[in-house]
């Protein structure tokens, strides 16, 4: 299923959401300009599990160099489709979470969700030498928060029916619940094979980000939220 929009107007301008999208776009254009240096850049600022789990590799880096990738990886992307998919999803769901949390809380929530995703990816792929890059873990945290805060909001999505796609408006809990189950089963199957030397989708970063977003709401959600002046039809 591909989300097109949600029928859930935000009550504040999503300044941080736009800023994150802008930074990711800027970093991606910088990546395009790197040419042959791109791979080295990805290994330096992407999250590479063996940098933390293999002592002989970890010893080459100081603690700052080891800490930076937990944040920098979520602003890198591996291609146009990767970037557009993540930014479009963030655009749809992020504005409502920013409206609910406030600008500063949302910024911290987004980064914390990305770190949670990175930790789970590291634990479940501890022997991988492939850099994990992309905003999808942090975006998954936003989706997890949306699942809790706006379960009945309507999502307009392209849904495959046999060999065709049709536009369907479905509740957020159905769309996001199906998405999470897909990530969970795909992530579980990925652990059954030897994928440590193969590039692919970071399923467990998605899972960790989604669950992390749900749990982090208890920390970042204000005790008194803005009044919800919206109805879901």
C-alpha cells in the first residue's frame, strides 16, 4: 500500500518536519556530488554494525566517531526512490505528530526514534559490514506515534488488487498495522538467512523505530495536548 494523503489537518505549521525534509534533501545532493568518494562517506556516517561489535575495528575509532553515525545515518539515502519514499511518508504523518508534541519535543522525538531504530538494527545484525542508511527508522517512529494518537484518521492509499492498484480510504490503524506486520514478518524471515554481507532493507530498524516511537510518546507527549478540533468521518 502506498499512502497518498491523510484526512487529518495539523494545528501548527510543521516547521521541524519541513526542516528535516530539507536537510535530507541537502545531504542527498551532497552525496550525488561525491562521486567515487560516496562509498567512503557512507561507511563513515552510516551505521556499520561491525564497527561496534568487532573489537579490532572498533579500536580504530574514538567515542565521538562511534556516536555520530547513530544520528547521521538517518539523514543519508541510497537513491531517489529511497529518499522520496521516506520523505513523502514523513510529510504525510509527521505534521500531526509535530502539532501534538510541539516543535522542540518533536525534533527530539524524531532523533530518539532514529537512535532506537539504530540500536535494534545493530543488535539484530551485529556481524554486518553493510552501512545502514536512511530516515526510515526515524520515520517509522513517527508512524508508531501516529498509530497511537490518530488510529481512526483516514488514509487515502493505493492498494494492490490482483494486477491493478485502486484508491482506497482506510483507517490509520489498518494501514499502519498492516505496514508493521509486513516489516515484522519480513524482518523475522531475514534472520533465517545469512544476509550479513548483502545489502537490503533494514527491516529491524523499521520495527525498532515503530515500537520505539510508541514507547517514546510517554516521554515526549505533553501532559496537556492541544485540543483536538477535528473529526474523522
